[in-house]
């Protein structure tokens, strides 16, 4: 029976912490756009696409240069 004197304050404390964290998350707009992060993995960023295109074109031009050197 004496364990109840320990468990009830612990339960009240954990509930208070949970409520505080919930209201903090709502206040700081953590729940505003839940789908954005899930969908962001499906689309490339503009910056990544441009840098990859530059790298690919540099690689292609260096490969073409190497092929021309071998032909001569």
C-alpha cells in the first residue's frame, strides 16, 4: 500500500511533463506541416540537381577528351 504514495506523484509528474511538452510543441508550430518532411525525400532540391548536372557534364567532357586522345 505504501508504493501508491510513490507511484501517484510520479504519475502526476510525468503527466505534467507530457502536457508541458505537448503545449510547447503546439506553440512552436511543430504540428503545422506534417507531410512536408515525408514528401521532401521524393523530390530533388534545385541546388543538388544543378551541382549534379555540372559534375556529370564535366565527367562526360573529360571522358570525351580521353577518347579523342586515344584515337589520335
